[in-house]
């Protein structure tokens, strides 16, 4: 028998106390309940800690993460999306700096429990595919070090259609040849969104890759390309593996339209990535009376049966100056900004995101993969509320990070 790691006296999200044994070789759960320890067991005391399915970061921008460490805060003086895009164009990104910051960010995520990450990466002139190459190197390093998994999606420059899109189409081809995991872009920003969507879907289908599109990141309800995406995916019959990120303008549509789209998203199998952190920061600038939240209507979508994933998007860069690289923070924002219950919020940050990536879900049944976050708290709600650094992170059955804090107070 191989060695087991036993999580002793941990709590499930409901607060129920259990022991959980993981086979070190297969990385799978082999026993749940009250466990009789074997002499070879490695025991982790999880008393007063909650055992959760490990979160997934469905939507990071590791090439931009932590840029604010070296930049003035007011690089994006308008604080909106256009201001952030302009700010990025004024920054000289070198692949060494991209690698360094991305590694720092991803290690912080792992420390916080997120061992699976999908990152978008800018592909445009003058940087071409240099950031992609740097992040591919990081992805290989992470896999080899067995700390986590990094999936990369190209984020193509805004113009893909017509004569002006020729260079970006060539860069898309180059990215696919290099081995980018996911095809992505912002077709809603193109002069011809329908054509840009076709370019991206054709490329993804031809290469057999999933697709993840920045979609309608605007409060302008007349920009509503999500409809074209649903039509096109429906026509091609390729819903699984398609993710629409942001969908801000969906939040501005009449409820009847939202419900119609939600039903069609559920039918086609398209996942929606809800991104409260950056949307709250960039959207509704200058609106003082009843500012919209700019968050896709997560609750309505979930009720319609849509797979709703959630992520943090930008962290400490011109698109969002704050963020802890911690899924418990994203879950808290979903509770506050999207009115999800804590358990539904955590599902969006963990298993729904895994479904969007086509990954096996994490449950606490025997035989399931042990990708787990163990964090101080008496139940899920208290874990999200406190979000203490006291954590044990398990990836494929192995402890990859352990953080212990102690405090004392003189009274
Ligand atoms: Zn994004």
C-alpha cells in the first residue's frame, strides 16, 4: 500500500467534521468519514479548518499582473477600460519582466489555494508573441515542478477582420503554431465584430482548441455581440469549450432578453465567466446617480442552468489597482456584488470554472482527485468572511503550500 495523507478532523463546507485520506501516488481520495489511522499515514491536523474543492482562476492576465508595483498609480487617470488600454500601450513589456511578475503572481495564487489558472496574454504589435513565449515557459516550469497548471489563451489585438486585421490574423496563426492552449480575442471591439468572431471560431475549430472571448465589456446595451456568439456556436454545434468572459452589457438588457439569452446559453453549453473585481473598478465611471455594477447577471444565468464560472481578472495593474490573487476575495465579491449565496459563489470559483476548462470536478467522494484548499474557518461562509492566510493547499494529492500565522494581543 502506498503512503496516505490524512486530513484529520477537517470540516466540509456545511461545517460537518470528517477525516479524509488521500493516496499519495494516485493523488485521489481513498477514504472519507471517521478513519482508522495506519502507521504509515502522514497526518495533517485540520481541526477548525474547512476542506474545499480547490479554486480555479478562470480569467487572469498574468502578463499584466502586479505591473502597479513599478508604475505610478495614476497611469490610468480616467480609471476606465479605454484609459487602461492606453496605459498598457505606453508600457514597454519585456519577456523577462513578464516572466518575473507572472511567476510572482501565480505563486501567490498557489499559496492562496488556486493551483489551476487560465491566463489571457496580449498578442499584438510591437510585442508580437513575446509575452506568450514567456508565459509558456512559466507553464512548463509549473507543470514540471508539480505546483499547478497554467493554461494560456491568446488575447488578440482588437482588429482581426478586413485588411487592417491582416497582421493580427498572422499573429493568431503564429500563436496557434506555438501551441497556445486556448483561442481568444475581443471581437466586440473589432470594426466588424461578426467577421472577427468568425475568424476566431474558424481558427479554434481548425486547431481543435477551446475558445474564450472577452465579450461586451461595456455598459452600452447596444453592444451585444453575445447574441452573435450564441447564434454562431449554435449553428456550428460547438458549445462545450466555449467561454464568454465579462458579458457586462448583458446586465443592461431588459430581463426578458436576459432570460432568452440565458436559456440559449444553457442549451448550447457556453460557459460565462463573471468577473466582479475588474468590472466594479472600470465600469460606470462618471455615473454618480445609481451607478450600475457592470457585473453579468450571475444569479439569473445560474437559475437558467448556465455554467457560470468566476475569476479575478486583472490584479494590481492599470485595469485594477488592487486584488489579493485570492479566490476567497472573488467569492466575497460575488456575494456582495452579484448577490450569490456563499456556496453558489464558491461553486462558481471552483467546480463551475473547472467545468468551463473541461476538467474533472472535485467532490469528496472516494476515487475523486484531491485538488483541495484547506483554510481556517468553521464553515464555508466563515472561511470566505475571514479569508485568513492559514491554509494548506493540495494539488493532485500532494501538499504544495502551507501557511501558518500566529498572532498575540496584549490586553
Ligand atoms: Zn480579461
